[in-house]
C-alpha cells in the first residue's frame, strides 16, 4: 500500500483536528498535532525552540510510514511540507463561523476544503 503523508492546515476552529483524527482512525495513520510541538507547557505558555520542534517533526516522519500532521503554525508546516504526499487546506469562510466564535458549522465542515497532491 502506498504511503499517505497528509498535511492539514487552516485557521483555528476550521476543523483540522477533527479531520486529522478521522483520517488517522479510518486509514490507520499516525497523527501529529503541531500544537503539541509548538508550545512549552508553562504558565503562561511559551513557544518552543524551533530546532527542538524540527527534530521532533523529523523523528515523526522518519518513524511512521503513513501519517497525518495538522496545525496552523507556518514555521512548523514548512518543516513538514517537503515530506507530504497530500496537502489539505481548510478554507472556512468567516460567515460560516458560529457567532460564539467557538468553531465551524456542520455545513462549513462538509464542503469547504482544498486538497492538493504533491508529486515527487
């Protein structure tokens, strides 16, 4: 079976984590949430050193045949992109967000995404 290496990005609340979890579960893919690499768990939280995150991303893509990585951090996405075979951009129009700002609507989740294959 061909390796699937999927990179998902979009704004906060666009459904990246939900889509990544579903893809990981249904396709038996390793899953990496870039939130876990971006921040030091402290009070207040602070960004991790980029080199430490780069090493973690490199280790993840080397250790897993097929995977999905999701996040909204340009610096970290750029590190994962060269390894990707598919890129998904969740493009949720601002009008589709709930008034509460707590996330996307079901309609937006079902029809607002762009997928690109990455030829090698």
